[in-house]
C-alpha cells in the first residue's frame, strides 16, 4: 500500500479536526474510556493506522492487553464495566449509523450511565475518531511498522 498524501501538510485545513481532538481528549471523560472508544471505532472501520496508534496509547495509559484483545468481543467478556458497555454500544451505533440508525435501546442504556453533557462529549469523541479513520484510510496513512517493513 502506498500513502496518498499527508493531511498534516495542510495545517490550516486540518486545524479544526485537531481542535476537535483536543476538545474530546480534554472533555473530562475517563482516558481509558476514550481509548476503548477510539479502538472500537477503528476496529469497525478497519483503520490499521489508528489501531496501531491507539493500542499503544491505551497501553501507555494503563490499559491491559487482555481488555484490548477482547475488545472486538466486548459483549461476551466480563472485563468491561456497564458504563463502558453503554459507551461501546453507542460507539457501534454511531459508527454504523447508516445500518443501525442509532437505536433507542442503545440511547436509553447510555442515559443510565452518562449525563446529557457526557453523552454529547462521548458522541463528539465518536464523531472525531470516525473522522480520523476516514482520513487515515482515504489517504492510505501507513502505520510505523508498515513503514519500517516497506523501507527494508
């Protein structure tokens, strides 16, 4: 796979995305939750660049290997809290919105574990990671391991 372009070379154009990222990271949501949401959306979207980056970020912030490995099967694993489950279900609903149409059942579960303000913050986080996934996939961003192998 060959990279198409580096969007960061167009700083003025990408600046709003960077501001969104800064806003969601500093939103007050738990960092572990933020990284799980980023990982799950990136899994669904098949974004290797983002999966590589966020798995490392999650580990550096204290996430366990086991929870990262089981994230794709979070519904069947007891390793996630009810709050995390609600966020992961909402992540899937919004990431696959053309298919799911954000079901009421997922939203009602979300309301049991998040305030209205947190729901907006979580939704903005999901919007942001989906945007990053689309940029990385569309421009064929290459994660560092692939770059190293291509250079060898």
